[in-house]
């Protein structure tokens, strides 16, 4: 099979990029894939050999962020390589943040399906959230109504792909119910690259409480900082607050404002962008990880990353989010969203009870090893085989 994979590939802090690179490497190692055509961004060089095993790797860096020419560049490369199947690793800004880029990007899967090429679209968030065109305009009612209509229309267009693979059962159920979509499958996110069993003992020095990601939109740190300030006052523990990551693209300047607001707080560290070489260091040095989500419209990628390193994790008690996480075998402590006292209590349970911390960390590491990317890649290839048989009217079920 010659497989085209349209995704952001150069390695960066973005979860979408990391997922794309790991999946590409595993797809190339599968016996079913003779050639993998990577269609990605015009950015940093891709650290990938031109051949993995018997699989040829062809790289086309044809996408320029926010360019309305993206759809035409990608189309030309598909025509050039004539793949047997196409896999999209999709998020609304995969084709740019500008409105025209987004609209054209949503058309790609439909265009290629109409050409008779089996297409699967991977969505890491629900389609309503994915289709957001410009959240900064939502305060204006008229523009909000237009935006909502556009979201619905673009969602219906995207659902014209052969198969939509959602990483969340909750979002799959929402889309199935709202749009009566029958071409949905759930393929959970993998657990990142498995590492040797971590050392669950804590390093010497202050206990580091870590949060990691892109901040300002669905993840904010005010309550996180305030809760640790309370915890310092109620215990004799030496605690360091570590905020690793950058602003979300839609909230530039958010972390700069937080730094100014809390510049009087001791042992408060802002790491800024963390390259891949230092990701492991941040997690290994931490005592626990907090994911201060303000919305349940989030991916579980950072939870999975923390689990690989055997970390205890604290998340807000959004019912569906917590339920989905626990169904996958992960252990978390929860707090009421936005409630500083509730978060402080959850943190205290872990900070002062080392046996509890280790138990959660061990459960998370075990769960993280249960679904490696190797299995995820095979699930996508199996789905393509079903599409091939269906198009040949030989769909043996």
C-alpha cells in the first residue's frame, strides 16, 4: 500500500505534531505499507530517514500556515504520488487559523473521497470545537450566530470522509447523535513511547508540582497557583510551582500577565517552551502533575504523557472527562473546577501521603503501557483494509 499521511510533522511542543511523527514512524514499519508519503509543513526539516525497513519515505513539505494555497499544494502532491489511501491527522488549524484556510482545509477529505481514494480523518477533539473559526469574535451575538452556522456546515462537510476516527468515546457519541453519522470509529490516543519502568522515589529538594501545555484558553493557572499558596500555608512542605509551556495561540500574552501578577511568589518557575530533550527531565523531577482545565473539550494527551513517567495526576472533576480517563485504566485525583480550596485539598492528599502518590503513579504507568503506537497504527491500517474491501464490494464482515 502507498499511504499518504497529511499532518504536521516537525517535532514541537504541539501534541498534534508529536502524535503525527510517532504515528508516521510506526506506519512505516508495517508490512502493509510499501511507501509512506508525508505531506506536512514548510518549517523545520523532518528528522526522518528516507527509508524505514522496506518502506520508502517520501516527504512533501507543502503546507504554509494560513495560506489559502494549502489545499492546492496538497492536492498537487496527492496527484503526483497517486496514493492508495490518505490519512489526515486533523485539527481546525491544521490548514491555518485564517477563515479561508480553515474552510478550504475542511474540503480536502471530501475532494479525495470523491476521487475514489479511501480517506480516514483523525480528530483529537469534538468537531464543534475543532471547527472554531475565531473564538475572539464570539462576544458579538451576530457574528456568533454566523460562526455557529459555519461550524455546523463545515462539520457536515468533514463527515463526508470515508471514516472519522475520534480519540474520545464521548465526542464520538455526541457527533453520532447530533449528525446521525454512521462513519465514526473510536481509536484512543496511544500512551506515547513506552519507557522503562520509572523510579517512583522522589528526588531530593523541594517537591515540584508541575503543569504542562498551552495556557490561556482551556487551561489556566490562576487557581493552580493560589491552591499551592494555600497548601504551603497549611503544611510544612517545601513546594515549587513549575509552569512548563507557552501561551495558546489564541491567547498571546497570557503567561506574561500571570508572571507579572505573581512575581512576588517564591519558587514559581516558568520554563517557557520545552524542547523534547527536556520534556522527560521536567516530568521526572516532578512530584505530581496538575492539568488545570477550564473546559472538558480537551485531549488527554498530557495525561498520557504524565502517566508514562509514573506520575500522580490531578484534574478537574468534569464528569465525562474523568469517567473516560478511568475507563482507560488511569488513576487521577479530582477537584471541583475553579475551586481553589478543592484543588488544594486534592494536592494535599498526594503531597502528605507518599504511599497514595506511588499507588496512583504505578497504576498510571501500567495503563500507559497498554496501548502503544504500534497497535494504534495497526488499527488504522485495518480500517483501510475494510474500506478497500467495501469499495470492491467485497466487504466480508
